[in-house]
C-alpha cells in the first residue's frame, strides 16, 4: 500500500491550502461571530472546481477521485469548517446522489450547474421527529395527476436558505414505512417552500442550517430522483458516501486545532521556558499528531475503497466515528494548552472546539456509526 500522495494529489492539496489561507482565513472569525454567509467564497470554490470534485467532467464536475475530495474538504476545514461543510453537502449529499440515481436529463439540466458551482444544493431528510430514526418521515407528498403536493417541516437543512436545488425526502405511501419514502428534486425558486428560521448554532455558524416549510408545494413527477418509494435507499446510499466528507472535515478541524496549539506552546512561556518543553504538553501534542494521522489514514482508506468500487460502508463509518471523536478530543486539548486564552475568541481554538462537536452528530451520530459498524463486521465473511 502506497501512503505517499501522488503529484496530482499534492497539487490539489496545495491549491486548496493556498485558497484557504489567502481567501478564507482572513474573514473566518468575523463570519463565525456574525453568522455571515460566505457568498463570494462559495462562488470562488465553484470556480476552483471544489463544488463537484468527484463528478464527471461531462456533468460539470472536476472528474477527480474521492481521495482528492477528502483532501480538499480537510484543507478547507483546517481553516474554516463552515466552508468545509458547505462544499461537502454540495458534493456528497447532492451531486453524488444526482449522478448515481439521476436520469440523463436530470444530470444535464440539474447536476451540471451544481457541480460547476453555478448553483448550490442542499439535502433534506431530518425532521422535528425524525433524526437518527430517519424512516419516521412526516412530510407528505400526495399524488395529483402528473404532480405531487408536498406538505411538512424539515430541520437542519444546511445550505438550505441559499440553495437552488434540494434533494427532499417525503412520504408518498405511509403504509409502506421506509419503502414509502420518495426523493424529490426541489426547485427552491418555485412557490410553496420557505425558510422558517436560520438556526443560531454553536459552531459552523457561517454555514447556514435552516428549518424549512413546504406548504402545498407542487412538483412534477419528472423531478423524482430514482423511482417512487426509493427515497430511503437513496438517502442511506448518499449518507454512506457523505461520511467520508464529514470524516475529512473532522480531520481538518483537528489539524487546525493541533497546529494552533503546537505553535502556541512554542512561544508561551511559564516558569522561564516555553510550555512545549514540559512533558505534559509535549506528550499531549504527540497524542494529537498520532490520532490525527490515524484518522486521516482511515478517511483515505474509505475514499480509496470507494474509488476502487469496493464495499466502503464500514470503512466510511469507522473513519467518521474515529475522526469526529479525534476532532473533539484534539480541540478540547488545544483549549487546555492555551489555558485561559483558549477560552477567548481572540484565539482560534475556541472556534475549533465549537466546530468539532457537530461532526459527532450530523450525517449519523457516533452511536449510529457504531451501529453501522457492528452490523457490517458481524456479516458472514466480514473482515475489519
């Protein structure tokens, strides 16, 4: 196994890092504080090809692999996790779903502007009563001739207030349970869909996540993704791939927190010497670096398995589980190394600390990841 990045991957990393350092970092703290949507930065990410990284060039994407995708999301999140999740949602939860399940017409008309960064996408599964129990959908879609009429409330729609397209899960046949859920390709510019509120979140604050309402929203049957009743399968397939992006985001958060703590420990003096010289701090930094490298390798393994067309469900869940818990642990230790300064918004580690927590929750909580992993490893013939 080759653990050395190719020249192409190294170029992609440099491109993403340069963009993050020069374009993203200067406004990260202000945008976080005031919940400012980074419209211009999103446009620039589109121009760089970051919004459809693994999508075929035929549909407006960059035509790269999932290793490249993980690298870009990590580099963005190393500076600002909000930019990381904005890109991750568009790539994993929207473009991947459309390319995998869409018709040729849907790919050309809807996927192409999303993958090229001309438009923005969002994914809508969660509801007030449907979080980890994703099959408990209450949003309904009732057939009316060639149209469906959608009514309901959706929660935590990241990118939602700014999205042109939303992949929406709604119940078309409640009697069939999870097999009665259908995925619709919502055009947010049509009447009947609205933002109820933009959530005031603990972290990733400039990546807007909204509660959205559907009030007699009419949608043509041609905008079903896949077939009627296929929505739950589509959602789970999308989330399996999406966990690679969230794992990469978590690695980036951890890397950013670690670098800040390492650099601070070299210059902060106590008892007449830099605190990095004290074994307690040095050992903590050593553990940080070790855990981050392990998380990154797990993420790359999941990405590589997907690129090779292999089963990657357990690998993606392992990567997300370990990387997200590594991000939370690393950010907590980084705040501790900064001491009282770590509690101040003058320094970046308190933002990394707040951003890290969500990686243990969205796209499947840590508890759900352990459930997925346990099911996969207990299958006959499964290996770890």
